């Protein structure tokens, strides 16, 4: 079953796309990823500024790229080494080893938007998982499809489970759900 996943085209995930509305409201049919620019509240911006200023000890308006991980941790994120490397490459294009507040704000805005979308997806997962097993079964999926007025056959519903089910247990766990929703809901 999991071997099928690698041969699927993006249009194969269309049935899962019908459930994107349960996650974040109606969305257009699948297309290339073009996320709208995330917006932060004034409180969030202030928190980011305070974290930045904590590490901008000389008041130069820059922090050292080595301090990016610590500054992000101060805001509640646990970035992996590869993630830090990627972000550093994006914001320190000229290799100065310094990050401006504007660049730090850009990075953190993106991270906060990712965190929000993950929380929304997990909220939707809990709606599917009404029996609180930690997994979405065929029965759960069928119930939600019916509630949303989606006329999907049992075969289509089973195909959806098979597409998302990476560990082959016949159900969709949180990680599998996150993966399939990110792939189909333009996150």
C-alpha cells in the first residue's frame, strides 16, 4: 500500500483535498503553492522584537547567525540544525554572519504561520478522530464525508486511507494526517 504513494500524482490526492474545508474553510482546487503573506498581531511582533533585542547586545540592529537558534528558542521554537542552516542561507545571502531585525521578523513570521497551520490541522484531526483513538479509521472518514455532504464511495474512502497510511496499519495517525493535509491543502 505505501508503495502506491510514490506513484501518485498530485491529482490523486484530490479526495483528501475535499476535506481541506474542514481544516481551514473552502479552498480552490489544487494548484501550485502560493501562500498569502502571513500576518502577525502587534503582541507577536513585540515578542519577536524583544527576543531580537535580547541578543542584539550592542544595539547595532543585528544579531549573529549563531544566535538565531537561541533567539528562536526564546520564542518557543525548537529548530533543527538543518532548519537553522536553511534559514541562515535565506537571510544571510551575502555571508556576513549577521541577521537584521527585518530578516529575523520574516523568519519568525513564517515559523509562526507554520505553527498556526499545524495547530489548525491537528484541530481538524481531532474532529475526524471522534472516538479518540489517535487515528482516523475508515469509519471516522466515512462519517466526516457524510457530515460534509461529500458523496464519496467506500472504495474512494478506502483509497484515501491507503494514500495517507504510511505505516500500513489501515488507519491514519496524526503524522500521516499532517503530511497528507500539507500536501493537499496548500500549506
